C-alpha cells in the first residue's frame, strides 16, 4: 500500500459555517409544516398565491356552511315551538268543544229554560210540503 497525496482544497472555517447555514436554510424551507403555518411562510409560496381565488371561494363556502347550520338550528327551534303551541291550542279546542256539547244537551237546555216558561214540545213537528207547479 502506498500513500498517495491528493490535491483537495482545504476547507476554511468560514466555508464550513456558510455550508452549515445553507443547509439550515434548506431544511427550514422544507421543514416542519406547522412552523411554516405559524410564521406565515406558506402564504408566500407560489402554489398558494396562484390559487388564492380558489382559497377565498372555499373559505366563503365554509362560512356559508356554518351559517346554514345556525339557520337550520334556529328553524328547528321555531318549528318545535310552533308544534308545542299547536298541541296546546288543540287541547284547548277539545276542552271547549266538550264543554259546549255538555251545555247544549237537550236535557240540560230543558232544565235551564223551565224558569222562563219554555217547555219542550211533546208532539213532533210537522212539515208541510207544497209541490210547485210550473
């Protein structure tokens, strides 16, 4: 084995520092996506800038989706309130109808009208029909 001497450029300390800083810069550009979002680097990327209109459209659709959810919730609450009111009114209607039927029974009317001298007829009413001749 023989020793060979090769001509290599000797690396100075400044060259080593500049190589390290370049490698750090490269790693920060392709580094952690969370850090890029937090420090805002992703906004300056060419892909984001080209698709900015689509991104705004997508955000608008998301806002509409959230607004629709709130509207649906409000509408459902109003429908439930209306159904409860309808049930309450239906119950009142049935109660009043039953009370009216009770008060307008024939026997009840006869008893209430006796002090005024009104009596129930004992003979059925007769209907007289006349045929019209042309």
